[in-house]
């Protein structure tokens, strides 16, 4: 975990292809309304790892938003089968609320199921989504050890290529291949807690943007984590409202829904701007 400075942090959670679009929309709406989005630390998980990299690297969020409105290129629709979804549920049940046991269960799923996306296709997708190969100094990316289930947060001092770490952060078991570096195999950091809000423990002001805020089988929801964090910090949470939920639809891995999802996210960002501006003061 990162050493807290007592400053500000933005946490960007996981949520698939639509999660990327929604988070970009939220950030675009906040920026449009004049909110300063230059925190001391950015924590990204899965979808949030891609968006967090862009934010921490100073990418043009308006350009990213415009790209979400364009038809998807070279990115196919993927969907979890019923059997795979059941295996995910079993990982939660066997873990009984223990994050490491749940994470290890997802690692077992990753070893059992052949990923739907090939290593080469995944590499192309990651390269297309990333806008830099250099680690931003404020960025922290979460991934889960496939053997132990331990969640790790990597930063520019880790010695591993940014693309590999971000790919690992979004390596959904049964959909994308595991990523190996540092002598370990890594999977999606958002399978246990999609938001991972507690990565920002110790910061005084925290904004959590969570496309998938629900908890499962004893694992706290984003709202529960935020409530606990508020004992020692100012924390705000943005999650999809009914309009965004409708735009996202049933499959978070459908790139055809990016445009409407980004639009709905932008509306939410505008609506939340006053609340978030107050947080940074």
C-alpha cells in the first residue's frame, strides 16, 4: 500500500469497458464545472487503472471523452458465461468474507478457465487504451496475487512496466489471461472489492469513483468502506445513478455502450461538482 501523505487522493474503481467510459465521463463533467482534479495520489483498479493512468499522466480528458463517443475499433464484445459467473460466486462463498481467501479463489478460477481473450489480443487492447508507457509519479495500480489472494498496489518504484501492471489489474479470471511478473501471477485487482476505496486510507481528502460499488458475501461495499473512512477523513463517493445504470446495461464488457455511458457519467460529474469542489477545499 502507498504511504499516506495526509493530502488528497482519487480512487477509480473497476467496472469493465463501460466502467472506463463512465469514469471518463464523470471526470469530464467535473472538469467542465471547474473542479481541480490534481490530487496527491491516484489509485486505479482494473478499469480505473486505465483511467487513473490517464488522469495521473495529465492526459486531455476531453479528448478521451470524445474517443468514447466514437464507434469502438478493434475491441470485441465479451461476456461472462453462466458457468464462469457461478465460479466467481463460489469464490466469494468459499472465502467467507476474508479478502485474501476470496482473492485466492479467483486465482483458482483463472487457472481453471481458459481465458476468452488471447494474450496477443489483450496486449493490443492494453496498448490502445494506455496513453503512456511511463509511470506517473502519483499513480498506484492494484492487482491481486493469483496464488495468495493478497491485493498489492504498485507504483513507479516497483520496477515493472506500466503496461504489464495495468494489464494485470484488469485481468478478469476466465476472460483475460493472468499476467506474470516479479515471479508471481497476477489477476484483476477488483474481483474482491471493485472499488478498493481503502487503498486511500490515511489521506485527508478522498474522492472515490466506483462504477461497481456493491459488496458481496461479507466483503464491504464502497459505501461501507467510505463510511468507515469518514471517521478520519473527508471522503466523497460517486456511483452510477439510475440513468447511468440504464446506460451501462447488463454487460460491462460491451464496447458499443461506451458513448451513452460516458454521456451519463458526464451528467453525473456536473451534478456532483459543487460537492466535490467543497471536498478539495
